[in-house]
């Protein structure tokens, strides 16, 4: 991961952080992070289940065996309950009213009706702290219907199933949403007066400078989207770039965008987890907001594959959303 400059992230006031840490303390043991337990269970589930089956076979009949049988379900229910009640307690400590819908419920109402519960626009819902960031029925429904299934049994087929809904809905829709550059990542504002296009172009230069991009560098962009970063690397820096996307619409757009530099840009329509590329063949590798699609269960395999493709003296730029710690339930 690239050292040096990073985009700054605003931190909550110290008093607020202290109150957040105090909220839900009955759910937290010093030095114990519930999210680590979740990650451990997901990554090692098959071994945990196997150990549980052996323990059931060895346990004596009666209450002891029943307890062993119920151990995993009780652990899952306990973790969900901890997050649910902990998020409500933290919200109360921060002054939110629990009589109103949660922020997720308010967003769902906005999507359905075009306005919030009391006529709010989307910015008011997300930015004005009117609605509590609690874990409730909407999140439980998503957890049971989709997240657990795709997390515990993350298959290549799941990635293919998600693409039509997420990225093959039409490039005209994304152009209207993302603007002309067609970049699906954060921008960087140097003084706050830039246009969205300028901020996004600053971001592309930021990535190039972070990896110390040079002409003729062999670069791999994992989850290349509509190919704008590939185009920027090739046209402005003279790099040779390979992009990978599982979206037919993205690949079609990206190839058209880069037709004038096709000698430097190659875009593959493939799942990164199964694509066959020469080991250690890339001097630079970038991945901007793609790894969220990998799933927790296969995250280690994903990182190992990235490592296998990166030259020993190469550089990785890795941008990914992660799990927030210490009771920050948003």
C-alpha cells in the first residue's frame, strides 16, 4: 500500500468520540472488537462448523449436547443483538430521537416517494442528523436476504448476478449521474471551488503520483470501470495499462474511450478472481473501490492474487471502504 499523502478525513470532536465509546459499553469488553469476531466467523466458518459437529458427536446426550448444537446460532443472534441495541444506545447518547425512522428507513422512503418522511430532500436526510444511524429491520432484512448468503457462500456466480443490477443499467444513466469523466470514485478538491470534473481529474493525477507512474510502466487496474483512469495513465503519462471489468457495458464504453490509445490500453471482460495473468508482470497495480465486491470470505484470496501479479519492486494503490470500529454504527 502506498505510503505518504492520503486524503484527509474529518474526525468527530473529541467529546463526541468519548461519548460514542461510552455508549454501549455493556456490549464491549476492553480490547475486544465485535467486528473481529464477525470477520473470524465468516473467514473460518467451515472449520468452525466442522469443529462444532465433532463437539456434538463427543458431547454427552442431554443439555450439554443441546448447548453445543445451539452454540453457533446463539453466537450469531448475540452479535446481531449487540449491534442492534448498541447502535440505539449510541444514537441516544448522541441526541437522536428514536421515535423517528432510522436514516436507512428515511432513505428508503425517499427512494420510493421522492421525498423523506416529512418532505426532506436527500441531502437533508443524510447531512442534517435528523435520523438516527441505527441497525434495525431494514438492515436485518438485507442481512438475512442477501448479505449473509453472499458473504458466507461468496461464489463467482454472485459477482455475475450483481453486475446487471449494479453496472449494466445503461451508460447514459451513469453519464447523467457521474458526469462527463465517468469516474466512480471520490474526487479531490484543492480549494473547494473546483468543478466535479476538475476534482476528479485531480484524483487521477493523485493516484498516478502516489504510485510514481512512469512512461512504459506496465499497470493493472482492477475493476477499471469505464476506463477513464486507464485513459489518463496512457495519454498523460505514457504507461501501458491493462484494465479488468466484469461489466459488458463498462468494457464497451472503455474500449471506445481508449480507441486512440489502443496500443497502450487493453481492457479485459473477466472476473479478476479467475483471470489468468502472468505472475509478477505488473510494475504498478491500482484498485479503487472494487474490493468491496470480493466479499469477506475471499478477501485474503483476493489480496494473495494481487500480490502474485505485482512485481517484487512494484507499487500497489489500494482504495477500499471498510468496517468502522468501536461502535460507530453508521
